[in-house]
C-alpha cells in the first residue's frame, strides 16, 4: 500500500485550482442553470460521437461478464455503454451487480474459478488489493494507448501500481455537492448557505417550515465517509487530509475530534435528519437521493448530500435538474469549501481479448459520451465532446474537472486498504454508522476508527 499512497502524493491537490468545480455549479444554478430543457438526453443536438474511430476486434461469439456496484438508473446508464460495445464487436456482455463490497465479491468469484472478465473497483485500495493478490491483469498496448491519449497523467497514475497500468478511471465524481428541492427552499424562505453554520441554520429553518431538512443514506457506509471527508478537508486542511489518508497521523488526532464534533452538530439533531437518526441508519443511498425529488410538493427531505451522480436518480423522478433540483457547493467549515473527487476504475481479472477490448473502449471518448448523455455521470476524459452532457449543471462540473488536470484530491476512504475504507460492516463504514446512531460518542468513534485503521494498514 505504501508505494501507491506515495504515488498519490504526487497527484498533489491545489484546492483553489479545482474549487470552481463546485463554484461553477453554483453559478450555473444561480442563473437558473441555463438548462437546455433536454434532461432526457439528446446531448445538445449532437448526432455523432467523437470516439467512433476506436479500433476494436471482432468478438462474435465471445461472452464477457462485467461486475460493478451500480443498480437502478446507474446500472441502466452503464448498460447503454455496453450496448455500444456489443454493437461494434459482436460480443455478448452480462452485467453482474457486485454489491457495495466489491473486494469480497471478487474474492468469492475467484475462489469459485469464475472471476468476472472486467470489474469496476470503486476504491484505489481495492484496485491495489486485486494487484497484490495477483487477480488483476495489466492493460494491453491498445488500452494503454487510448488511456494515455484521453486522460491526464494524474488519472492514469491512480490506475497504476508500481509503474504498471491496471485501471481505467472511466467514471469520476465530484463528491462535494448538496442537492436541494427548490420548492422546499422557496416555501421556507431559505437561501443557499455558504458555510457550515449557515447550512445548519438553513436546515433548522426548513425543519421549522414542516419539511425534513436532510436525507442521509446511512445504510450505505460510504456516504458517511464522504460527509466526514468534506468536513475534514475544509476544517483541517489539505496537509492533514493527506496525512490521515496515509495513516501518518492516528484517527485519535484532535483534528478528527474536531471534524466529528462538527458533523455531530447535524447528526446529533434529530430534527435536521429525515426520519431521525434511527431511520437514517437504515436508509439506503438511492432512497436518500430521491427523497427530496420524488414528490416535489411534499418531499421526504429538502436536501441530500452526494456527488454529481445524484442526477441519475433525479432523472428517475419528475423533477428537472436545474429547475426543481439544484446544487450548491458543500458548505465551508474552514476557510474554503472542500472539493473531494472519486471514481471507478475498470480492471480486467482475466486479461482476455474481449476484456482488453472493453477496457480500450472505456478509455475512449465514445463510451464517455454515451454514458454522459442520460445524466448522472461525469468523466475525466479530456477529449470527449462536452455537449453530450444533458444539462449545464453537469456540463460545467465535468468541464471543470477536466480543466483541473492533475490538481485534485481523491476520496480518502478510497485510498485506504479495502478492509478499512471499503468493506460493508467493517472499518470506517461501520465506525461511522455507529457514530450516526450515537453522535455524542466522539471518543468511542475515534477509538474504533483507529483500531480498524491500524489493523488494515499493517497488512
């Protein structure tokens, strides 16, 4: 793990250079988003995808299995990408949902002698584990060529281990956004808050109007790590963030105490959480993502925090992104609003001809444009045609991510060993779920976090 984490340190983050990812979304929504009214697709009138020239082999008669965490609209959107690959190659692709614990899924599949040909690793630590166990196979020359052409060095480095390229970060995320129901805000007389104190006050104002303020998908522990990371980055700063990500400082550090105490200002007030803490610990992320938008006049919540991919769930409702559903940057706890990014790396576990062809396709622009068209997705692919994004909200977020080049800070839990940062019922996920259930026990949460981190990082 050490060498890869050191590599991540070279992907240094200049937060001021990338802060306009969230700020751009704020500016767009403040102006009514300039939405083109085509949230159902259409890509701004484009008729041809810019990556149609990628050469892929004839795979008639070949079958591939692809595993990823996505379900619902996220799965449906990815399957549209798969359709394009099948059409060009003649291959047949079966999608297999992995559940949140991708590492455990792959371990079981490998033990049974049937690993998926391609799997999407949602954490850097999981990708590293696949390589360490000898499961992941390096990209072939064609896939590496396409990757080098379309992705900045920073995104390439995140998919490499000891100088060998294994992963294609075909899907990225801006994980520092608050999505909200505009009608709920208007009815409460609420404004988009700039800082944490304003956020808590806005949540209370909305609660007083009779609408539950914030939906928290606590049944999926990764959402809670995102809450913590955004607060920690803004409050403790980039240097501390890097140190904690590498476990160079313990989770019992005062900076963690401060961040959990701040998070407890929200989690510790039942009136601010949709359904209260007990319901939040049982609410799955997809339910939290639609809570503000499934019934615009009587929403189950006014706000939900999560990445740009919330847009895919909004599109499953009657709400329109940029009109009924808007976003603002995660509120500043310290001097600046945080910007945390994440992503899913496609990795082959078989190295087959078909698997390498799919990785080549995913590294190209056509796959990114197909994926972008329905919404709820952004790509680090610097050569894709941005007009394929269905609305200005996502277009601005995606363009800013590309313009940032290598200046980004990656999700902390995704950098950690999978046992700590990416396993259901264990490590950081479990410790923060317990904290959500009992936000007053900051010390207990820190002790649990440090114990789990120490064990995981020593492996």
